[in-house]
């Protein structure tokens, strides 16, 4: 993933799947990741899923407008509806401004 810079935005999507192994959900998730990469302002994405079905996806965007445009994307809207109706027990979305970002990479 690209390094984050101060002033970008993180969208934190934490959720609990109703059931593991939903093939449609898995394909939908893969398609959304590819679609997000093509959106203006996309910086990167991290995603984690535990064996109990709980998960977190964090996407990074250049501006708040980019975040809103992604939220309103027509294919993303279909996925949101599917998530509420079929895939998730519950979820939470948080939009945060990145105030500071630093890390370590042993390859340097």
C-alpha cells in the first residue's frame, strides 16, 4: 500500500458476517476492491477477516469529496443494499482524517 499522508481520509468499515462462505459476497467484495482502485482519489485499502466472520476494511482517500463519491457509486450502492439485507449481522462506518502517519519497513 502507498504511504498515507497527512490530510487524507480513512474510511473504516467494521462488520460481522451472518455466515461464512457466501460465494456471492466473496465475488462482490473482490469486484468492489477493483472498482475502488479506479475511483478518483483512491489511495489504498487494507482488509482483515477473522475466523468468526468479524472483519475490518480500511480504505484511504485523498479528499472528503472522494469519500462521498465512492459512497454514492452505483455499484457500491448495490453492494451496500446486499450487505444490509443478506451479508451482515451489523456494521459500522467511520470516516476519519489522517492527522499523522508513520511506520517501519525492514526492507529499507
